[in-house]
C-alpha cells in the first residue's frame, strides 16, 4: 500500500516536472535575453536623448523610466509563460496607481511642469528670471522645482507648476537688461540740462553699456516735482551693482550742478522714543 502511494506521488512529481520544467527554462531564457535587450534599448535611448539635445537633468530620468517599464514588461511576459493569472494583478496595479495619483496630485503637476521646462527650455542655469515678483538667477532646474538665487543671496525654491502657470521674464535671453531708475527735478529746472547731466553721470558708471544708449525721459508730473525715468542697459549679472552706482552718480551730479529737489513743507523733526 505504501509503495503504491509512493509511486503515485512520484508520478505526480514527474508529471509536474515535465509540465513546468520547459516553462521554467523558457522563462529563464526570456529573462536573460529580455534584460540584455532592455539594456541595449536603454543605451540607445540615452544616446538618442544626448544627440537631440535633451537636458542633462532629464536624460537620466527618462532612461531610468524606460528601463523600469521595459523590465516590467519582461517580467509580465515571464509570469504569463508560467501560467500566472494577471487579471487580478492588473486590477490591483490600476487601483494602486489611481490612489497614488490622487495622493500626489500636486507633485505630479510639478513633475509634468518640470518635464515641460526641461524640454522646452524657457530658461537655463545661470539666467536671470522673474516669476511673480520673484527675481533672481537660476541655480538649478529640477524635476519638481527650480532653485533661484536672489540678489540678497537667498535661495528661492519655486515649484515648477507655478512657473508654467505664470509669466516668466527671462532677462538673460537677449544678453542684456534695462534698469528702471526714477529721479525727480523741479518744475523750474530745464529738462534738456538735467538730461545732459544724467547722461554725463551715467557715462562715468562702470558696466553701463554704451549700446544701446541710456534712455532718459519725463515719466509723470507730480504736485511738487517732475518724475524722470532713467533706463541704462547692463549685463544681467551687473544689475544691482549698476543700480546702486548709477543712483550714487546721479545724486553726486545733481549736487555738483546744484539741481534742486522739492521738500514737503511743514515737516517737524522729533526724537525717537525707546
């Protein structure tokens, strides 16, 4: 009786082995060949992205994503060869993907915006940009955010979705930027004279570009004085240095040529309490 049971179990084992061993061997071959092929395809993808000029930040991410997707496809083929039921697995993956997508909705928006920025390249590292009153030089462009260094040496981490949803001013695109300085002059003063004084003062300021020439004009008429707009052109990296030096040079020139300014009447000077 025992020998009959043993023979029965042996026969079942042999049948199972005959049924599964070819599938296991085939799965092993598919795994080996498939992963070799995936490696080749990933290398081709990386080379193609480099030739097409894709961002250095984006290339590794795309290559890795392609590799993961292709390896996942190979594993699904192997599971199918081994006879696994993939219907339930697909349902679980779909539900998990939906839940993850809802939880990371904001992050996915930043991710999609990062892909657009790295692909379309509205700005690059080193450019001076302005996004919703936030001004600075681009330090790093990431998948989810862009790091901007302000003139005050602060790092702004701006979400990429905010950038793609806003108007971005790229001051470095044309290689130069125009300063917007405001000064005042009294009504009794001659505008051509003051204009010449400002032009001469700007000519002494280092890093003010000669071409295009600075623009000087009347902006508004206030109750006590006339507001002038002064627009010299500078390189983006010289923005604040030239701003401060230009204001100082204009003030010094006004002092030397005795250009008057209007003071409000009735101002009292008092002490500051503790």
